[in-house]
C-alpha cells in the first residue's frame, strides 16, 4: 500500500508542537469586530491548543 499524502490545506493552517500538540488560529477575527465584545475578541486573538480528540484526527492527516 502506498504512503498516505499530507493534507496540504490542513498543513498550512495548523502546526504540531514538539510535544505533539496541535496549535491553530481561532476563527472569527476577520471582520465585523465592532459587534463583538472585548472578552470574545481577546479569546479570538493568538493561537490555541486543539482538543486531543480532534487533534488525533489532524495528526493522521498530516503524516
């Protein structure tokens, strides 16, 4: 059976840390920010660590 190809669309959107966790950017920060409250905007900014159940599926797509 041939090797599985890396899912390039996903590879551009997530990074795997040295410990194997999956880092990603939260959605919703593109536009219409004035209607969102400060707490929500702070949560959106920066990177987050993905939950392990979904991260397992992501790692399979990347290797």
